[in-house]
C-alpha cells in the first residue's frame, strides 16, 4: 500500500481509559484508538493539504456513505476552496463485522464526472477490495483524476495495492466504531474511534 505524501499517524500503540467510553456504549465499545481532538487536528491538516494541492482546480468530493458522513462534513469545511460534494453508498458489509467481498452500489452519484478532479472520501480502508472496485467504477466515467482521502487504514490487511494520496491514521487490524463507523448501525455518534468487542455482553 502506498500512502504518498500523507504524514499518516500510527495509532497502533494508543492505550485508553474506561472513562473515555460513555456508559451507554459499554461493554461492547473498548479503548479509544483515536481521540476526538486528534481527529480534529488531522482533519485540519488534511484540509490544508487538499487546499494547496487543488488550488487551481477544486475537486468534487465524493463521500462514501454511511461511514464517511462525519469525516466528509468536517473535511469539506476545512478545505478553503469552492468544492462540490456528492455521495455514493457502496455495500460490502451488510450488518456483519467483516466484508463479504461482494460489492453493491446502493446509491450512485448525481454529479457528472467527465473531466473533473474527483477526491473520494473514505472512513476506513481494510482489504481495499471495495475501494479498488469503486475506483475502477469511477474511472469508467472519464474523470480527469481520481484520488482518495481515507481517515483510517488498517495495518497489514490490504489485499490489493492502493495508491492513497491522503491518510489520517494507521490503526491495528481490529473492528472499530465511532466518528461515523458503526456496528449494526450503532455507535456512529461516538466522537472518537474505539475498538469494538463483538463478543461482549450487549454487543450489536
């Protein structure tokens, strides 16, 4: 996996305190991997870099629903350019905690891509198979460029070589929730990114 000029932060060694997990999320939600403050700082940094890189031709931001909605909202406000935004919904998980490997377009884009610079905004990259499919799909619509900005990348699990232009944090290969990421549609509203125990009492 190539992460280019990202300056990604390695979040593999972060500890955590039970007090950082709200009572309503216990016991399924575990230690914090990336705090809300760290996310805010990283989003500001990414916004600055994107502003500099696309200053002559503002991109179309393509958010991948539902997980990227909070990241997309914060990121677009950190970019000091007149960007356009659109959304796609791509399913490969369903209600499971592991990707099925079968990709399905649930909601397509409304925007025209021909000749445009496209920046795909992803919440998390694990195997990379879904993103690989998505990039091929978008390239078929003849954009000028397709780049990717991912908040999180799971370490060591990519099954394809991905060229990720912007990466926020590298995290362990664990199931995580918070800041838009869910388990069976729950826990998206946690302000940080946490580990998730699928076997804990009350999980899911």
